C-alpha cells in the first residue's frame, strides 16, 4: 500500500481597489504557479502549518481561517525521483502584512492576481476549484456586509 503524504496549504488573499486578489508563488523545482504549502510539523494544526508555509514561502502574515476551504490531491515528486500521492488541506489567509525578508525570498516569484487569472495559471484542477470557492465565500461575505 502506498502512503499518502499530507500537507497544508494557504491561499493568501486581500481586497484592493480592483477587487479580490490572491497571491500565487512559483514552485522551486519547475517554476509552475502554486499556493504556499508544505508538511504539517508535529505540534502544529493544519491551519497553523498553512500559515507558517505562507510566511516561509511567500513572506506574508495575516489571519488564517480555522475552517478548511477544502482538500486537493496531486502527485509530489520526491528528491529520489519517486512520485507520491499527496493531499493538501487548504485554508484561506487574509493577508495583513507583506514582509521585506522571508526564508525562501530568493527561491520563488510571487504575483498578486484576480482569481480568474489564478485559475488559468494553476495546473492542479483541485487547486482551481478551491480558488473559486474562496472567491464565492468572499462575494457572499461582502453581500452580507452591504445589504
């Protein structure tokens, strides 16, 4: 039986004059557009791990949702070259602070963009679904705030 790896990820977002924006980063190996994600260290909840990954990989801090947006799966290529099925538990992170320095700053590119563009750029279909889900939630929240 193949062990399934478990990771936590964050979709960093903010509202600007043009509307909802999400932050994507490039992966270190292939340069494809992804969300910050990584393993869940002992003693961390998945939400805490997602917030930590957002800091380490994208240099952002903010309010992490305790409620998961959802889960997507992908095939993670390990350093040995072997591909392993991996589930990513994804949380929304409302960005409050953009840091000037962070651990993986020199290893990745970052880009703020509209959800529609992010959906076109990501390769994992499950990630695209969760980007759209975040957009739906934010639209519903703004509708409730302005009756």
